[in-house]
C-alpha cells in the first residue's frame, strides 16, 4: 500500500530513521563482534524503546545535537583614528543607544592646529603660483625682444616655469583637499551610533589589539537588539545532517522545556572555523574542518545575548513527545494482515518476538499511529522486515 506523505517533515523523519537504523547496525556489530549482515540467528537486530521513539530529542542520541550561542542579527562598529586622542566618551558597555546618539568625541586641538598650518601653507603656495605666472609673463616679453640666438634659451626657461606652475597647481589642490578633510574632522569630531542597539564593547588604549591580519579591532561595537539568531558549527562528518532551509528546534541548556523554533538560514562553507574546538554536542574530534551555520528564529522572546543553547533538526519530535498515550511512526507497525497488526519487539531477554498491538487514531499528515494496547513505554521495537524471525538476538540502541 502506498502512503502519500503531505508533510515535508515526514520525509526528514524517514531519512533520520534510516540513518538511525544504519548507526544501530554498526553499533550492534561492535557489540556482537561479528557482521550483522550474516543470515540466520547470528544476525543482531537493532531495537529502540518506545520512550526514545516518542522523545527523540533529549538524551536519546537518536537525533544529533549541535551546540550554539545566541548572537545578534546585525552589528555596527567604528574604529578609532589612531592619529588623534579621544577627548570624551559618552557611553559605557551595556548601555542602550539609538541611531544618532553620540558615542565619543575626538580632541580637535590637533585638527585645529593642523588646519591653521594648512591654511598658511595654502596661502604660500598660491603666492608662489602667482610669482611663477609673473615670471612666465616676463620671460615671454624678454623673449620677444631678444635676438634669434637667445630665443632657444628663453624657450627652455619658459617651459621649466610652466612645469613648475603645473606642479604648484597640483600642490594647491592637494593642500585644499587636506584642509577640507581637517574641517570635516572638526565638524564630525563627535561620532554617533549608526544603529539602535546596545554597546557591546569598548576597546581603548592597549585593549585595541590587532586581529591576526594586522587590522585593529573596533573601538566601539553596537549590537542590534531584538533580532537574535543562533550560531552553531558542524563538522565534515555531520555536514550532511543539516541543510539550508531545514527547520530547527532550539533548546535551553538549563531548562529543556524552553524551546524555540527557527530555520537554518546559512551554512558558511567559505569560512571554516579553525579554532580547534567543536560545537557538535559530544564530538571530541578535532581532525575535520568545522563550518559555522546560522539559525533565524521565529521568536526570540526569553533569549539573551551570549546564551548557550543546543539545536536539533526539527522533523516533528515535539509533535511526538507532546502527545498523550503511545504514538509510533506508522512504519513500525506491520499491518500486512489488517486483522492482526503486530510489531517486532524485544521479549525482555534480548531476543525478537512478534507482539500483537491494537492501533487507534492516526495522523496521516505526520504518518503516526496511536497504539492503544500491546505496548509500554519501556518496550523496545524494531523496524519490520520480511527477513525477521522470532528468536533473533537484539541490540538496544
């Protein structure tokens, strides 16, 4: 019988179930000391408890967790001009600011002194330019009255003065640009915030260390408030388990009843994290590259900047754990004979046995079936397969 799955999350659910089964088989191989693919009673069948199937998140290890940290969606920063002193600081770390609020002001004494000198230099350059022009005019008159044998010498002198004139014009334009910049620096000596937010950091003096590329760190950084996102990392071994656009559940590491929903907006494969630390929950491997990924939240209420959380791909586990009674993915129930539905369950001694069950309500959208009789939360079940037989050894995940 074909089942039409309308909810895309069920596709993810089935894929994860397949991954779980494969992982369980390998685990069973390690426990049994032999290949699980061998036929007969030596095959080890992976089973999962009903409790873990209905709560595939916390503690079950059925769904990978990725550690994350709350950060802002946007930030604005300004570097300090190292050639001039900061005269006054108007804000402190943690202070809320609005766009346009003053952050700090430069000491303009040096600017004003430089401006005065630049104006004097400009006046001198203009006077020199006038003098060169007068010299050229006089040389032209002298040339007109000179003999033919003296004409060449006057021509060379005039050309030299014209070159000096062009150079002086260039010097004047450069000095005018310098004056304009100094006047602008004086006019804008007070630096204001470019966004609404919170002053995250203020680095002054020796605290303005250089980044690894030699560039100075920002003097003041303002973080936008309200629009939080989650940053996590994924290593190469787990890279295939997430994808952009996938729904994600975000759990508080202090209180797992606090859950936020979001979507993976970006996986930054262009900038691998080479810090040497892993944000994959329980992963101690530093051998592979790690890549940052970002989760946009539907609602960030209750989260705070810098808070540590963990994330799981959302395939409907909250829908499972929030239901009353026992609900299983429908593919765990063999209904080949509609009159005698059953599941393959561990008999309590590490061996497989058919267990008759009574299906109840169904959720066709999530492809779930309620079990009203025949199973307890502590029972462990296997995915049905025509090759299964009673008595086969089991290995619980």
